[in-house]
């Protein structure tokens, strides 16, 4: 699609740091970006030439959306293409923790036929923070596995919750208190940063299992590592970290009962095609002066230059 568009294309392997983006900024009319650091400083250097940004994926916390809006740069994204994929990965992490699959596989590889006793998830209570597309897909699967589902979201999906028997809690503390399993599916904002930390652990059950396929910064790394060591948190399965890729001494890489995957929750052959196609369609539509399939900010699409 890009090659046939007639535009000159420059490719870089991301995610790119602010420093790397600053070297590129100013030479392009449009960005097709992933988890690259597009800060105010980058946007200031990129304008006035930069007219359009198309995000591959749905998370825009690496982009200064306010600055882009101020500068009149439309920002597109790809909602609805990976919710099934991420929900499935959430359950992959859940089962791996409850049945100690990684540990058991490693034992067998080492020639050690050591049989650990795991746990069932049936009958337990899962608390879902964020009932957007992904959170709802997790809820549907949770009910199928015999879990009791409670949830919290500022924008509560009333009809969906009623249809699927999801109990509404009116605050995070109430979800924390009830959950045997806590699954995070909310955006990263200043309000949600470090949502899971030493401040929230006292409100949780001893041995709670926490799953994070949203953003690493929702969880305070040092506090989580300590909670895993003490046993307050019985297991942490995460596809995201506060620093990606992590340094060799990252506290969670060797924490007990912790499984870390390298941000692959939305990375399947099926969803990669859906994301890439929608991101590219957004970009090409904007370059033609047409409305994209999905846009983050309320900025007019620039007319096609003559």
C-alpha cells in the first residue's frame, strides 16, 4: 500500500527515543509511528512540514497529543483491531501463573521430572480495571471459564455488563478488595500512573494475581518486586514494562512468580495485518485530504497541497 502510493518512504526500526526522533524531525510530511517518543520538542522541530501522524496501535502515551493538537496535526490510531489478541494473551499469562507452566517446562528441559501443584481459576473473582474493547473481551472469556467478574470504568458499559453478568464497583479500592485476579486494561494517564503500588497493595487480598497487558507504568516496578518477594502478590504476569527493552538488572526479570513477555500481546499474524493495514489506510486517507478511519484529536485534515 505504501509503495504504491507514490510517496517517498523512509524506514526506521522503532521504538525510537526522543533523541533519535529529533534527528529525523523536520524532513517529513507525515509519520507512521509505533511506540516512538514524539514529544513536544520533536513536534516543534518537525513542524511546519509535518502535517499528519498515523499511530500503529491504540496507545498514544508516547505522543504529546496536546502539543500535536495545538500545532494542528491530526493524530490517527487503530482501535478495534487487536482486542481479541490482547485478551487471549491475558489468559495465556493467567494460566501460566496459575499452573506454573514456565517453571515446569524449564524443569523438564533440565531433565527434572518435578511435578508442582497448581491452582484452578474456576470460581475465583477477577477484577477488570477498564472495560473498553479489550477489557470486555477479557470479561467474556472469564465468564466462559467460570470466573466471577467485577469491574470498574469511568464510562461504564451498562448494557454489556447486564448482558454478561458483570458486577460494577464504583472505585478502584472496591475492586482491589474483591479480586483474586486483577487484570489491567486502562490507559496510562497521570491519574493511573503507579495505580498498582505500595499505596494500593494493602487494599488487596494476600496472594492476589495481577495481569498487565496495558502499560508498564500503571505498576510501580520497585513496589511490585517487593510485593512478589513478600508474597503479598502471588503472581504478576505482564506484557509491558516501564522500560522497554528492560536493562539486564530490571527488578522484575528475576522476581519470584513473575512472567514477563516482550510486548507481544497484540502481536499475532492476524492482528499485525489488521493494525498495519488500518494505520496505513489512515495515513493515505489523510494524505489525500480525506477523513481517516479513526482519529484521536479533533483537528481538521489538511487539504492536499497542489
